[in-house]
């Protein structure tokens, strides 16, 4: 016999059939493919799962954007402009209303003062002695006493006329209504003063109404006057007298207009001061907005480390800065989780692909047994990939708002249906420990899916013949009645340091039997969170594990209270009582048949 030649390992051609004795076993082939997968996984781990190659799009995104177009008003400018506009409008309205009221009050006050002089004249003219006789019997006597007792206030002038001629006026008054030319005045000035006085006298005589008192406007000597002209007559005296009181309302109006100008000037100063103070204050208050704008320009897909400094205080700006930082943290965590998830997915899918490829490369197409063996290995790995892809699709669907649809579910019926499903999963002693005869708001399909997944997980980590319990309870929680759906096994248990990690994707605890994707418990957790609940784990190494799905009996949109007299875990809701039939209480634990 001729010894076989040593040939390099690799795919065989049709011209080089391999003897059956040289064909590797299925386990050896799978082991070689897995070693190749681990080798490729190690080379990728050296690069790191979170250091993907940056694409051209990411390079473009990381560049700062150049501002284009005209510069728009900033929030600071808009807020300050609006504030100053409101202040200016308020000052303007306040000034107009205030000074309009003051001008009107001035007119009323001037007329009241003129009528006050008329009242004093009437008292003098009608005064009597102790015998009831009139004291003043002539017009001249009345006007002399009225002029002597008059005390003109500022901007007032008093003069008495008899038969149209000026006779008496107070010694001290602000101005003279009919002044005489100064002794040292020139002839022209004296003539001008005399002409002006004659013209004023003519206007007074024209405005005078016999036996009546009138107030008329008049301009004299450059003054805007309000003039009271009172006719004075005494029985038995043929003389006709006039008592004239003039009030310089124009000078008082000018004083008010000066107040208007002062108010306007002060308003402008107040606006300038408010603008400067507001510019500084709004700059400090809106500083987080400027930081937010800068942060939005710096934050890219590859750089999510930037944070905004949160100012002191509990205002909306501080809350906005805090929320922005929290948003960046959530985005950063989401991107990190996504990258880690994609890396894990790549690792999980690369292993079966490498096994299939290695198997096909080493298959002898001329050997039917080798082809059948390779086909079996490829189908097993493809089934494994199918399970991973299905679980990934399930997790992706769990983020949709319609993933869980809450409807009233009879938990007693649900428990019996779920138990009928899980008792055929594996060769175990299945025990329906307890149920709750109540109605809860839940998604029966998703909840059944979670129970089946927990039961399959219990089978995977326990030995044949051990017991697995299913229980459903109603418990009074801190925010109302809760439903606890628990699956308990007698398996290998989970170490305390691994109890949080088992809910991470693609994580499997030690001691598993059979193949698994490591996505079962994350799916259960997603279903529990869809019910506004959580998954609790109680486990000890060598003593088994208890997984409990906890969710509120009623959703927050339609809360219902536990009925009076209900006790935690009694299952009493005020409408239905929890009573297990006697035959069910005495029934032995159900076991898997066959």
C-alpha cells in the first residue's frame, strides 16, 4: 500500500475525495469554526466596540457651521426691546392721563378762585349793621371795601371801575391789569403801555353784562387770562361799578408744561437706565441660552461630552439648562447603548456565520454523509440566528407605544391558560401554586409571552424532575393594588453579583442548559415596563430563582381603589371574592404527562 500524502486543510475539489476515516466529526468541525469566530472576535475587541470608523458624513457633521444670511435678533434683544417698549408705553400713558387731569384741574381751580372773589364781594355788598341796615349805601363804598379786603394770590390781579373808569386796585398784587406807564419810561414806551391798557379796558367794557357776573378769556400784556367781571350797583346810587378779577392761567399752564418736559426727560433717563440694567440682567439670565446655542453647535454624533453650566436659582432658565444636560446624557447613553448593542449583535451573528462558513469550506461534496452532517450544522446555526433576529425584532417592537395594549383580563382564566402552555416545555414537575380571581388591566398576549419565557428560562437552568411553580397574587402596594406573577424553580440559582447583569442583552448566567440568545429576560423586562411595572429577582446559588413580574392592577388613566375590608394578597376587589373550590384545593400538583 502507498501511504497517503499529507495535504493542506481546506476545501476539497471533486478530483480529491477524502476518505471517510479522515472526515472530522461534527463536534470537531464545530469546535474549529468556533475557534475561528473567537479569533475574529478578539481582533475586533482590540479595536474596541465603541471606536467605529468615522464616516464622511460624521466628519462633515463635526465641523462648526458657518452663519449665513443677515444676523437675526437674539432672544436677549427681543426680550429687552419688548420690556422697554412696555415701559415706554406705560410711562407715556401715565404721563398723558396724569397731566390731562392736572390741566383740567387747573381750569376748575382757577374758576373756583374767581368765584370765591365774587362771593367775598357779595358779602361786602350785602353786609348790615346791628340794626339790620345796609352798611354800604354807595357803589364807591362797596368797591373801596372790596378792594381793600382783597388779597390777590399769585397770578391774580384785581381792579375796580366806576362808570367805566379805573378807580381802585390793591396795593400788593402779582401784576396790574391796567398798568400805568413808569415815570422813567420813554414817550414811546409810555404810549405803548397806555394803548395796551386802553385796549384791555375796552375789552372789559365790551364783555361786561349789566347786573350779571361773567368769566371770559382774555389776552393782555402777553398774558393768557381768565377774567371775572362783576357788575356792582346800589339802590339810590346812579353810579355803575365793576369789580374785575384776572387770573393768569397761562403762566400756570406753562409751569405744568415744564413739569411735562421734566417728566419726559426723567422718563427718557429711566428708559436708558432700565435698558442698561436690563441688558446686564438679561445677559446673565439668558447666559444658559447662549451656552445652549454653543452646545448645539458643538454637539455631534461623535462628541456628546459637552455640558451646559447650570446657573444658581430655580427659574425656568436653570430648569432648561438642567433638562438640556439630562437630554444630552440620555442621548449619550442611547448612543453608547446602541453602539454596544450593535457590537454585541455583530458578535452574536458573526459566530454562527463563521461556523456555517467554516463548515461549508470543509465539506466534501462527494461524500453524502459529510454533506448531511454539514447541512445539519448549518441549519442549527441558521436556526440560532433566526432566534436572535426574532428576539431583536421583539425588543425593537417593545419601544413602540402600542407594544402593550391594556384591556381587562380575568387573571384566574389567564393563569390556567398560561399554565397549560408552560407545563409541556420540559420534563419538570409543574405546580400551579396559587391564582387570584380578580380582573386586572393587562395585555394578555404579552403577559403570556413573558410567563412562557420565564418558564423556559427556569427549564434551562434546572435539572429534570425538579419542581417549577407558577403563582399569581394580588398585593396592596404603596400606590394601590398590584399584580405579582411569579415563576419559581429549583435550579442552579444566580450569583448576587450577576443578578442585575442577567437583564442585559446577550448575557447568560453560568449553568445554562441548551442554546439561548441572551435576550429572553430583556424581553420580559420590556413587557413588564410596558405594563408600568418591573421584574424582581430573588435567587441564591444552588437554591433556585424566583422571577416576579410586578405591575399595577389598574392603569393610572382609570384608577380604582381596593374595596373596603380587602387585605393584601386576598384578591378581593370589592366586586369579586377569591375562593378556590374545595376540589381544586385538594387536587394534587399537576405534572407534565409524557
